[in-house]
C-alpha cells in the first residue's frame, strides 16, 4: 500500500491546529511508525507500507489529535541524550529536570550514595549512575513507576548501581546518603498554570500536592536531615514561584543554600542545599 508522506503530514497538521509544534510532532509520529526522514517528507515521496504500519500511524495520529502527549504515544522520551521508555501512568520527564541533574553532577563524586525520592521512570537515577558512577537507591510509592524504572535501568545497564524500593517518603527511610534528590509533586490543586493536557493524561499523584503545593517538599526536607551524612546535599525541584519558600523551609531544617537552579527557560526550578553540621 502506498502512502503519500507530504499529503499525510499536511492532513494531520491541519487537523491538529497547524502550529509549529504540531508540524514537528506529527512528523515525529509518522517517522516513528514508517521509518522515514525529513528528506523523505520534503521530497514528497510515496512509500510502500504494510497494513499494520498504516493502521498504526493513523491510530497514533488520532491519539495525538485527541490530546494525548507525544511521549505516551511513542512510549519513549530522550533525556540527556539517552532514550527512556515512558508509559501512561508515570510522569513524563521534562527538559527542565536536566538542570536538576546537572546540579547534582556538580556536587557528586564517584562512589557517593544517593537517595532519590520519587524515582518515576528512572531517568535521574540512571543519569547519575552513568555520569558519576554513584550508587542510587530510588524509592517510589507507585508500583507502575518502579516497574518502568526497572526496565530503564536494565536498558541502560545501570542495575549494578541503582536499587529500587517501593515505599513513600512518609515512611522511615535508610540513612547514610551523600545526596538526597527529588522531583516531588509541587503543583497546587486548581493551579491555573496546569495545562488541561497534563491534568487529563498524567498521574495526579505525581503532580498535585497539598499545602499550596509544598506538602511533599516539606516532608522530604524533614526526612533529609536524618538520612544524609555530615555535609550532605539536598537537591529539590520545585515550581517556579516556590523558590523562596523552599529556601526558607530548608534553612529552618538545618540547611544552607548553595545554589539556585534556573531552567533553560530562565525560570526558578530548584535549589541545592547543604546540611549544616
């Protein structure tokens, strides 16, 4: 069966709003399903496809038109140059979180022990293990997240350095870590900045937190002092309006601010705190 790539692309870009983003993402879906390139598209090629390929590309394009995030459709995402599996029910990693990882890499040395609260798909744990040869314990209360993280750990051959445990940061946690890192839920319920797409498709438990979005951050800071070694590090991702509040919470719990993390869009996205002995 022949598919006119330019016509297929044009048809679905128009159906999905005609924006620059839809122009790119419709192509990525077509490329993923049919193994074609930008040059194939611009040459206006008609390619031969199987019935399964055509059904798959039209199914994925229909899901995209309905608003499903691209990462859930393609079931992978690139983070710091590596591809990770991602599935509905587990939070989609954002580029902004790469800023959190870079901040952690700046303070870690090989052999350090890291506790990640909220391991999700495993992207932070794998990144730290691969780039700094540290040992990571990743915890998450979602069994679905733990299962996915395990797949990604195996995919990137990090199983010797990354251990997973299904539990909550409200549980008793082990001690003796050099860094605690977390990208916890930090969005207040009803926040107008939360897009309809994110609210509809991504897990609420990974997004929404009580106490103006600070409840989980407060609990992690509370736990951090007991789980960290002397002069240990605490790195937390937060909402762009929360930085001052998180710094105050950290200082009240015995930490000193070392760095404010700014994401690629210029927004306040996290803090690096150091334990005061």
